[in-house]
């Protein structure tokens, strides 16, 4: 299974999140899955990719040319796909994914997972989307989704493939692994 993971190009200021990224990458590799991610060597992205590689995963990075020009790509990954734009990057990462995980990250992570959730809502995609809610990181997003449903702007059945996971065991359970 190709697991597309969206996450920060920064490490953040909580070392437990970086450790959880290592654990996720190691599990992806040890479980025989493949990683699709943003292609960077920096921040949580680099930690995740390196741990997945070390555990035997095939790792595909997808980066727009302007990031390549900044030399932030991880050169040891299995495959690097270079796109023209961020929109092309998002489309390629969705195309390659069989499951999607939003790990803690910034506005880019939120934008990417929002597109996946929208596609699921419109039935343009049929795959699990996991919001990795480490230490309550995505509690406000969960509350916002519940408010959208409460106010009649969405419905539970439209978001039936969106799951919140508090830890790696939850992720494994959702993915049936």
C-alpha cells in the first residue's frame, strides 16, 4: 500500500512529535508499505523518510522544481518526482496514495489534507484519510468538522473515510494492519 503522509518541513518544538514521526516511518517500512511524501530532507519530512528507508520502505518524494532549486530534497529516497507547481505536487501525491495521513504540520499540511477530505466528501476519492491527532494537535480541526456537520454544511456520511487517530496503534487499526 502506498501511504501518502502530509507533515511539517519543520520539526516543531515538541521532541515527542519527531519521535512519533520516526515510529510512523519505521512502521511503514516494517509493515511492507511504501511512503509517498513531499520529498524534503528537512524537518519532520526528513525524519519520516529516513526512518521509512531504514526500515525497508520504498519512498517516493514529490517536490516542485523551486524546492529542488533550494536543494531541500532528500537524495537517498527511492524515487523523486519533480513537478512544476505545488498544485501539481498535491495532485501527484493524491494519485499515488492508497491511504492518506495528516501528521502534525503547518498550513501546507492543512491545505493538503483539506483537499483529500474534500475529494472524499465529493466521492472523487475512496481511501482512508487519517488525521494523526498526536497529543490533541488536531482537536480544533475535529471540532470544526463537527461544527460543519452540526450547522448543516456537511454530513457524517460525506466524511465517513476521515478518521482521527491518537497514536500509531490507532493508525494501524484504521488501516487494518
